[in-house]
C-alpha cells in the first residue's frame, strides 16, 4: 500500500500555453508587433527568441533582447503593453478547455494545484484565473528563472518537501521541464502551437509524459503514472 507519510501530490501548472493554451501564441504575436513598432524583425526570428526566453524572468530576458536590437528605450512601454494585454489582434486569451473540470477533479483527489508562471499580480491575464485559484495558489517567481533547476530545489526546500517526485510540472516550455526534471520533479509537456517537434526533441529525456489537453492530463494523473500514486499490485 502507499505509505501514510507520503506528502500530498502537488501539480505546478504554467499559465501561458497550459492554463491558457492560446495565450502563448498570442503573446508571441504581441511581442512581434511590439518589436516591429521600433525595428524590423521577421516573425520567424521573433519566434526563435520567444521560445528561448519564455521560461526566463520576463523583464531581464526582454531587456537583453531589446538591448541587442538597439531598442532598449522602448522596453518599459512594451512590457506594459504585454502585461496589460488580454486580446491580441482582436483575439482574446481564454482558459483552456476543461480547466475547471480538471481542477475540481484533482482537488477532489486531494491534489494540490499551484500556478507556476512568470506573470505576477500586475499581469492582466492573471484575472482569467479569478475564482479558480486563490492568491496563495500562485507561486511567486520574482526574478527566479523557470529554466534553472535551483528554482525548483528552492521551492521544495521552502515547502519542506523531501519527496520531489511527488511534484509534477506541467509546462509547454522544454527548458522549464528540463530544469524541473534535473531537480527531481516529474514532468509533463503540454503540447500547443508554439513549440514544435524539433524544439522538443533535444529535451525528450527530461519529459516523462506528453498531453495535448486537460482531459488527457486528468486521465494521466488519474492513473498515478506521473504522480507516483499507484498502489503496487498484490505480490509486487
């Protein structure tokens, strides 16, 4: 049987590309438009940069990008636009299908859900989670990077958690999943429309499972395949 001293399973959920599956692509479009207000950059080049920095602290990563392009004086203005955006080109950011049902189902199982995102309380799209998550459910990243294993080990230490395999990160960024896996967490890639197979392929050894929806994620966690909840078979 499962040991009684197991800590509750905790699932860390990214927002952009996970809780809101379309937010990641819309933010890419918004970043491209912001850059092109000040200097020309092909959308393909913007996408490469976006994928590289999406798991990094927002302000620091965008400063490096804008400095490299020679448009740093517009940084604060464009960050303000990104943080206040709920729509891009008339398309609104929305919660992914099945999020509410997933959260209710996992909480009924005693699973702890946390929002693990680079957005903060000043970010407009966070309002989409009002009523679904309490303020205490948001993990404050500050200047920490989701691409750094130390971010996860520090979080586990702060939670007095000695069983990192009882924590699962669900993210669309392979860089974030790599860091979590190195820190001992279980990892689930949420497939979306930003990171391609070629983007993911170098990181496959750091990814335990892949899903394309919250329905699939709920079914996966329900099996105990990633959460470590499976009861051993008789005689095992």
